[in-house]
C-alpha cells in the first residue's frame, strides 16, 4: 500500500512508465488484482516518475498481441475500484488507452497525448472503446487520423482528461476524500456495473480487435515502418 495524499484512505499506486509490453501489462494487472482483493481498498492510481507516462504497446514483446493488454484495460474500466491516471509526461498510442480506461484522468503541465497507430500502419482497435467513451466517435477518429499531439489543456477540451493543472495530485486527493466519505467500498464498483449494462460492448468485439492487431502486426512492411519511424524519432 502506498502512503499518499490521503494517508488513511486505502489506495495503491501502480507505476507505469515506458512501453506497454506483456510483462508490464501483467505487472499492472497483478497489482490491480491484488488491490481489488483487499476489501478495504477503494482506489488504484496509475502514475509514472519521469517524462514518460507510457509510450504505447511494445508489439515485439507480445506473444499473443493484445490479450493481457485487453484484460488490463477492461479491469481498469470495469473493476470494483476507482481507477485514476496521473499523467505528467507523454502518453502515446496504447498509453493513451491505459489512461482513458481509468475512471479519472488528471494531467500535469507537461502531459501530452498522441495516437500514432495509423502512422505505423496499425489500427487502435484495442483502445478504441475506452478512448471513444471519453472523446466520442468523431473525436477518436480525428485524433487517430491526424496523429496530433495534444497538451494537457487540449486533451481536457476533448474530454480525454478530467482536469489539467499544475497540481494533479491535489485532484487525486479530492477523489480519495470523496471515496473515504462513502459508507461502502463497493459503491463505485456497483456504479460501474450499472454503466456496463447501459453501454455493453458487442460480445465479439474483443476477438475482432485482437484479429485486427494480429493481421497488421504480421505484415512485414508494417514492422519495417515501425522500426524506421522509431529510429527517426517520429513516434515520440
């Protein structure tokens, strides 16, 4: 358990940072599951030290592309805990998806958000439900096609970020205080369960998203393009 903005509100910090490979996604998921197993815990906070929140999916490190990442995203969005992302650096591609899957996204002054999948020859199918839930369908399409970098305030303007400012951890504190005032640790989970029933994903969507990813990743031209653009620094 992490000591933090509200010492007597039980919460867990999960450190992100760098690429979202299978090992990182599994570590984050295991940390989330451990927090959920604690009946007193009410929140999990994802954050990173340094200039990078998450550089996106490391496709080379995924034996079955997307499986554990999808599990992580759905756990953040649908689990019983309040999930909070504190973004104080760059979030790219799948890193935007990780933040968007959280119930609250608070951005510091150096935060930035960018979807680069189409530049790479990929499609952001895995993260689409979570980003779309925040930005709307056209916002997701525009962000993907233009691949523009959004600073914290611009991201707040399109709904990707809840609050942007100099002190994002003060926003975390307000959430934790609100959770502490609730009479039951299960209330947020019940609220999120109601939301899932109102806005269910098609049952075949997860497999469709993984199939799209597998097909694109298997293309040698896509892999070569990814390596070239990374070497040129286009994806930062």
